[in-house]
């Protein structure tokens, strides 16, 4: 088990191998389909983004409603391939890592390799358990999108698997 703290260091990312189990700590941002679409349009129109994408990790997640007395509701990963059409643009704009579930397209794998980024897998079906690793959660941007708004999450020892490493190696390929 590797301990990784955000911000990700270049050397650290390059040493990660597909299949490595890690515990991630630091700030990550949630973003699903609609947030990705807005970010992409904003980038293409060369307008001001609501957050600096340089070096961030995006978690493909739309948290459930927060129960009383909790930091956040259930927050498991969503299917990553739905973000594939936006991913190369976001990686080109500085995103360093993504968290989700499922395989990625050839274009995304090539972009991960080109930008020396990393794709992490979160444990699917464990949203309630994963919420216990979140120490602070705030809506950060696009509040009108409800659960698809961008949330800023402070995570501690968030359990992940390296799905695609910066060399383009994938756990989905033999």
C-alpha cells in the first residue's frame, strides 16, 4: 500500500504502476458529466474557469444528499467512460489525475500517457464506506447542478487502485 499526498509530485506519478494500491490524502474535486461539459465549454471559449485545473485530481462522483450529522452522503464513483470525450481537453488544461470506475478509451489512455497523468479506480458499490474517508466537503462551483456540482473534498487515506499509470499501462489489459 502506497501513501500518496496531494499535490502529486511528478516523480511519484511516474513511479506508480497499474494495479498499485494507494491511500490518497489531500484535496480532490468532484465532477460528473454536466460539470465536465461546462468546464470544456469554458476552456474552448477561453473564459475564466471556476477553479485552477493545474495539478488537480477530479473524482467522477455525484455525492448523495448529506444526512444530518454527516460530512457528506454516499459518494461512490461513476462510470468514467462518460467523461472520455472531455478528458483529453482537461488533461491538456492541467488535470493530473482522475478517480472513477471502469475502462477508458484509447484516446484517454494516450492523453494520460502524453500528459504523464494517472487514472485511479475507486471501489465500486462502496459509496457509503468511501464517505468515511472524506474529512471536509463543500460545494465549490456550479451549485445549480445539484449533486453534479463541483465539490471540493478533503480526503484522508482514501483507498484507490492505479487503473492506468502515466506510462499508459492499464489493469484492463492482459
